[in-house]
């Protein structure tokens, strides 16, 4: 079975789209997907600091067009996208520790991440607030307070650092970063057709 790894950070609007849009690809190809929480700020600091310059006033015209295109992509996907929100940009450390605390149970992680993406990008809730994260978890039937406690453990903090370091070592420079069968890397929502093509190639023998 072809393996897909989806490295993601809840703060990224393009990741919110890709998280949704990859689902039919996985369902239709029968590939196995593994959700990998990481900290995109750590990636930027290590290998892609130019991203910060791209958010300055000098880049405002490009940003305005990007937000316009983002809304069109969201409309195409049938997703609400109220972005940027008053809480943009998120630091996302607390949110991604929540995700790492759930990584061992992929179904629970997917459920929480889907709810958290909606909370931030549809309802403009503050995912940097631990109380909000607890509420989001509770809303999708998960024990929010228990996850919050586990998210503060040294084990989970180390897991998030390890996932981030692994993504950097494998060539990641942003979120989402998607690997097919370990070595074929793709970036962003717009490359999902290439992800599908690669999965199908691997299924035919590479």
C-alpha cells in the first residue's frame, strides 16, 4: 500500500484547504495516510526566513491577491474561509502540542484537527488560547482537559520538536508538506494533483 505523510500546522490557511482536499484522493486511491503535526514556525526559522519578508507592507499587493485567491480556492472546496482573522498570525505552539498529544491515535487526531481548522478559519476562534483548544476537543467528543495536560508533558513537547526536525531534514520549507512513499515530496494545496499522480504511479510500480 502506498504511504502518504501529511505534515501540517493548524495556522496555515492553505493547509486547511489541503487537509480537506486530500481526503477524496486518499479514499479513491486507497493509499494510507499518516497525519504528522509539526511547527511551521520552526521550519521557517530554520530554512525559510524569507517568508517573513513576504508578509511586510512592501508585499501588500501580492498578499491582497493571495487572500483573494485563497477565498476562491475555499469556495471551490466548499469550505468557509474567514481569513485573516483578528488572531492571525497564530503562534500555534499550544495547538500543535495538542495535535502531537493525539498523534498515536490517528482517527482522534484527524477529528480534532478538522474541528480546530473550522474553529479558526470559519469561526475566527483563538487557537493560541488553551481554553479554546480544550473546548474544541470537547466539541468533537474528546477529553479536552486531559489532552491539555498531556500536551504539556516533556514527551509531547519532544515529539513536536522531533516531527519538526524530521520535516526539515527531509526538505520541508512550509505547510503542508506531503511525502509519498517516503521520498517524493510535495508542497501546498495546489500540488495535490501531483500527489494523486504520484500515488497512482507508485501503485503501478513506480
